[in-house]
C-alpha cells in the first residue's frame, strides 16, 4: 500500500504577556494608565490560538518591512530582545517586557488619538512544518509579535490579563502590530552579518501604523510597502537603461518580471529573488552586470525594502501603457508600441502627438458590439 504523508504547520508558544491601557479621566490632563498582567500559560489553547490567528492575519495583510535600529539605549526594544535571547527564559521575558509595557510603551502611547481603552499583547512563538508527526529540519521559524487591539468584549482577559481558553480575535479590533523575525534579527543585530535584511514587518488595522508605534518598536524611517513597490519598479527601469539594454531586451525583461510578479501576487518576495529574476534576462553581452541590481538600488535615491509583499496591479505598467485621452481609453502593450517608421502594430509620433493603430477585429462578439454602438 502507498505511504500516506500528512503535513501540518504547528505553533509552539514560548511566552505571552499582555497589558491593558485606559485613560484616567479624573486627572487633568488625562493620564494614560497601564495594567500589565502575568505571563500566560504557553501550552494553553488560548496562547496557541492567538499565535496562529495573528500569524495567519499577517500573511493576509499588506506589510511594511523595515529593520530594527541599532541603538545604544538599553531600554530600546532591540536591546531588550537581544538581552532576552541570551537566556531565552521565562524570567528574562517577564523582566524585559513587563518593563517595556509599563514604562517604554506607555510613554509612546500617550501620543495616540484613541479615546477608549486598548490592549497590547506581546508573544514569542515558533512555527514548524510537521510531517508524519516529526518536525522537518530547517523549517523552524521564530517570531516575536507586538499587537495592539481595541479593548472590547471580544478579547476576554481575566484579572491577571490572561486570555480565556475560548480566545477568538476579532481583527476589526486590531489597531496595529509588528512581527519580528528572530532568526533574521539574530543575524542582523547579534551576529552583525555584513548583509542585513528586513527583520520586522508592520501591519495596520483600520488606519495606518502610527509613528509612535514605529518608534516604540525601535524603527525609524519606515518605507511603506506600496512605496517600496513603486520604487522597485522605477529602479528596474533605471537599471535596464543604465546598463545599456536595448529595446527588445528591455521588453523581454519586462515580460519576464511581469509574469514573476503576477505569479507571486500577495506573497512576500526578497530583493535577492528579484535580482535573480533580473539576472536570468540580462543578455550575454552584459553578463558582467549580473548580481548588481541590489547595489544599484542601494546607491540610488529609491528606497526599497529587502522584502516586499506583491500587489500585481502596481506592476501592470511594466508591460502595458495606459492611454486616456478624451474619447479613447485603452491599454497598449509596450512591445507592440513603436515609432512612426517602425513595423510595430501601434505607432506614436512624439512630435505631433499622434497615436495610430491599424487593428483588424476578428472576434464576432466584439464586431457585433461595435456595430451596435454605431447604429
């Protein structure tokens, strides 16, 4: 009989702690007060459910990627995480992050415009692929997540700020969250490898992630994911022109990249992966330019995150040119667009501004639709 293989991702929680924040309206001016609870039971259903739901929500959302800033401040989040990871035990987690919730974060959260109470949960967990009951080597991912949610009845916490067993997150209550990849953080900040990568990702709830939250998490000058994609697109065009690619070579490169971005829609891709795709389409005569896209971007004014979550519609104009001029609204494929004296199907005279196209319609449905329109 054939062997039946079962696979699933499992979540193991190391530590969780939560704090509730409310405005004391009796004081003048109003004062933000915190109530930080005790550590959750990491083996409870509530802890594991919270980790899984939050991770899966991150995967569905557009993310802004950044890197924690090296900082001499001993109370900064990077330093606290760094100290905690040396022992990675219950005591260090409670000491470092109870102080973070009670002091550091409380100071930053005073800038919030939220009038009602809210809850902040910090958790550390790992995600692993399990095959036939055994963890697959090399699949362990470790994360440290800070989430900020509205204080509603949906998130039920007891007097010790611990979640009930039947924890269900209503993500309409999520205000903002950040997820630190501990493996990448260790390479960047602890091992201090020469090439650094984005180690933290932010997602927003009903509004943008606020500056005070970025600052509390130890990040400055975050490049938004949408801006990062636009900057990457511009960088790709600049790179092709700078290294001296010909028109046909550019069109081939654009087609290949468009297919790549479309097949990776809603997924996070690294800049190294994009560079690999570019290298595959660099012509032999320019072989010495392979492996140079990242350094080209880093030396330009275009800020591109080392990891980008793809929105395929933002890359449509790699292969399509939109024309919206009075009675005409259409898209022209770049590879079919040429100068007046070219053999392209669509010709453009930049002196007169005339765009001409000789198109023979063969589709009967289109023919009928056009015929009815002119009756």
